[in-house]
């Protein structure tokens, strides 16, 4: 004679198993991205293949293609993760919260400086990787252009809060303000000052905030 399990117990077990599967999937995804990032930055975009990443990550190449479609798709996923910064709340969300809750434009810009210094070590090497590959790889060139446009759109979003709030000088319109923020968030500037001139991230952050303040306010 069989004993039927209570529905609540069965549902709880299924939910638990589902949660465990999702966590395993997230862990596998994160580990694969870690391997891919290391491989790309060590060997370059062109020399890195999906097969080599699959071998390092101990997964099948078919799995990578199914999830990311292409090598460029994999780099896009790396860039999206990098742009999130540290912690459970993405850097973009923290920037929006800062603008919504802070009225002092200098404090907002100082926060942007800190966020730039947090995100730049993660995203700049990947963007520079794509820049170096762009001349010989159309997919890399297309992805770089797409990411660059997205960054400019984000900087225009940020600039709007300063311009519409009446914080910028009279000669500074939305287009100029967006270009200033776009320039100071560029991977090239991070490369020049931090990677090549060995600035600390604290100094870099302070420079970004001071430069934007002087250019716009």
C-alpha cells in the first residue's frame, strides 16, 4: 500500500531542487565567464577560440555556442557583467539612485568618479581588446561600435540630470555635457592614467570627478 506524500511537501522539494539547479547554472555561467575573460586577455581576441575556452572551462563548445551564439556574443556577456561593478546592485542602478536622491551636483559627480573607478578595471581591458581586434574582425568591430553607442547613450542619460537640473554653465547643452561624460568614462583614459602611468584608482576617481566638475559646472 503506497502512502501519498502531502502536496506541500512535494512542492517544497521541487522548489528546493529548482533553486539548486538555478544556482548551479549561475555558478557554471560565472566560472565559464571567468575562464573566457582570462583566455581573451592573455591570448587576445583573434587567437582565442571557442574550442580553447571550452577546453579550459571543461564544457562543450556546443554549450557555449548555444548560450552565447558566437565569440562576440561571449565578449558581450563579459562586458555586461563588467559594467555591473561589484556587489548585488548594478553600478548603473546605483548611479540612478544617486541622481534621484542627491541634489548637490558635486556629490553626484563625485559618486560617478567612484563608480567609474570601480567599473573601469573590469570593462576597459575588454573594450581595449575589441579595439585592437576591430581592424581585422568585423564582428569585433561591430560589437565595439555597439558598446560605444550604448556608453554614449548612458552618458547622455546621466548628463540630462545635470542640464535639466540647471547645474551646468549656460554654454553647456545636453550634447556637450554627454560628450564630456563619454570622454571621461573612456577606456583609453583609464589605459593612459592607470595602466600606463600607474595611477591609483583613488587618484583616478578624484581626477575624473574634478575634471567633470570643472568642465560642466
